[in-house]
C-alpha cells in the first residue's frame, strides 16, 4: 500500500461518492467546508465497476463512511483481504484522520488568535470608565470569532472573562439608557446586535433586536435624508392596490401556501405599534407628527386588533389572506381617524413588516427604489468598487472589487470610512453612504479612512469609474488576478461561486 499525505476534503468526498454510485449505496450526511489550504496529495486512478463489485465488504465499509462511522469502516476493511479498492479506501480514511487533525490545529490557532486580539483591546481600553463604540465593536468581534472556533468549555470561558463580563454589563446599561432616550439604533448596534450573535438561540434577544431595529427603521424612514431625499418623496406613488396585488401574487405563487397568515398579520400590526412609539418618543425632527392623544387612540385601536387576532389564533381560527386584507383596510381607516399620517406611509410600513414574516428576501420594491433595484439586477454602476456595511454602527469596507479605482487606491477590507467628502458617516445610513460614494464616471470622491489595525487616519481621493460586478467567482486567483476554478486539476474538480442573481 502506497503511503501518502492527507487528501483534500473535496477529493475525499468525490472519491467516496464515486464508489457509492458503483456500490449502489447512498450518502446523505452533511459535510463540513474544508480549511482554506489543507494538505494535498497525488490521487490514485478511479476504480472500475468490476473492481468495486468484487467485494461486498467494501460496499459495507463505504456505507459506514457515509454515516460518519469511520472507526467501524476501518474495522470492516480490516476483515477484508488486501485489494486495490480496499487499499484506496484505507488511504482515504488515513487522509481523513490527518485532515481532521489539521483542522483541529487550525481551529486552536484561530481561537488563540482571537484571544490575543481580545487581550489587545483590553490593554488599549485599560483605565477607561466607559468603553467607546470602537472598544465595544473590536472586543465583541473578537469574542464572537473566538466562540466560533471554541469547544463548549472554551465558549463559557470566553464569556466569563472579567473584561468581557464588565463590558457586557456596561453594554446592557447603555442599551437601557439609549432605549429610554429614543436612541434605538444605538441600543441595538452596541448591545443587542452582539447579544444575538453570542446567543443565537435566545428568543428574547431576537425579539428585542427586532423591536429596536423596527423602531430605528420607522424613525429613519420618517426623516429627510442628508443625501437630499425627503421622507415625502420616499413614499410617493404608493397605493393600496400594490399591497393587495402583491398579496394576491403571494397567495398564488409563493413557495409555500398562505393558508395561515397569522404571523404576517402579527408583524404588520406590531409595526403599527412601533409607529406610535416613534411618534411619541422620538427626539429627531420627523416629516410628520401627531398629538399624544391621537397616538394613544391609534395605539389602543391597533392593540385591540392584535388582541382579537391572538384570540382567534388561540381558538384555532385560521387567519386567511382575506382576513389580513380586511385588517389592513381597518388599519388604514384607523390611521385616517387618529394619527393622520399619509396613507402611503402606513401602506409601506405595514407591507414591509408583514412580508418579513415569510422570509428575509420577500419584499416590495417601492417606486422610489426602482433605480437601485435595477442597478442590483444589472450589477453595473458608476462608483469606486467597494462593498460596504454598517452592521456594527461603523461604516466599513467589506471587500474591494479587483481592477477598480478602490482596489488600486491602497484601501483594504475592514478599513473604516469615517467621512465622505468631509461629512461624518456616524449618522449616515448605508443607503445614503452608497449614494454619496457612487456618482458620475470621471468625478472624484474624498474618503477619510481609519485602519483599525494601526489606528492610522488619512484622506484618499478616488476617481469614479464604470463598475461591472461579475457575480461568478472561483476557488483562488491567479497571479494575473484571474479566477482559477479548479480545485483538483488532475480529476477536473472545480468550484464556482454565484454571489448574486443578475439579469445575465
């Protein structure tokens, strides 16, 4: 038997799959993703049908491999005479063991790297009575990543670290204060975002996060944008027919039946309650306002609708799309009698919330957002070539598109954009930031950048160009910057990643 070093995971899986097809077996167990650069070996030639069919014990061993019973598979093979197919499967199992050890070593190294990063943040924050946004973001990011690589004992150890416990306690206090002051986005960004990431199964944290992001969404949509877009323009040309038509389309074409619309109704009415909370407690200047009495009447009416829905559900009564449509009309009538917001605003808020009960991707593209939607479908625009996010409250570069102005400017992933053309991004929405960074081809945009790893801050002027985003990506890039799609050239095993669905 030829001695070899570990195989790549994908080759292992392909070899087993090939053998299973020949042996008449099936393999449904899930497989984990491979490390970024695991050890490689030279593969053997595939076996013929006749060779595999010669030994029934071999087929039994393959079945055990599919079930993840690697020790039992070894024992089964030990009882067989040496044969080419048995030798190949033994080599595969040896490769699996070595690959598992490799992955374990990589996991421990990654875990320790995040602990070191956490200690670095603790050292930099030493002596502070109150941690700032950067302290919280950097520390919590290290904690979340450390827990991703940790075993169960290590996960508890990370959360019980005195520095982490002190920071979590302060985060909770600040979140409560921010919520009372109507700073809902801050309460979410600097506390519940991280708590939800750390405790994915905690329903209370998920519900609180949903409430806070809903309040922030309502408030932001009621404000004029610093990009020149007014709140009133945002809701222009929205009609009742759009919601009813979309509901009809969902009823007939959605991937699952809409026999029970209870959760859609709940979410729509709960968003209406959040509208009342924003009108009552916001400290921002909004496009619309309502008296405390009218807000109280609105809230009482929505709560009455919500209670009736809950009673119907408890009684086993089905909430149909027709029921949802009727409550939608009742909500609009109540709004006209109480808070008197434009009907278009209530239609949009109720629709977006109710559709979110289906899945994260079902929503209506309102008239004001059609251009952005078309841009996402064509994946062509005039800009600098960066993907940005503001998940932690700080505008960050997620990645840079190759051969674009941003890629050639010296920017890097995780760099923070703290200002655009001199305007701070602290209170800038992600949509506004995109609007300001993109612009006509040949024009310039000035970005103020902070690199978290060094603390360096500098300005960079970038000339916009036409950007065409290729949604197809490969395994690695060649030295020339082109995608290499082959993982295993000898066996012609490739990898293609589709990042988005576009018109082409």
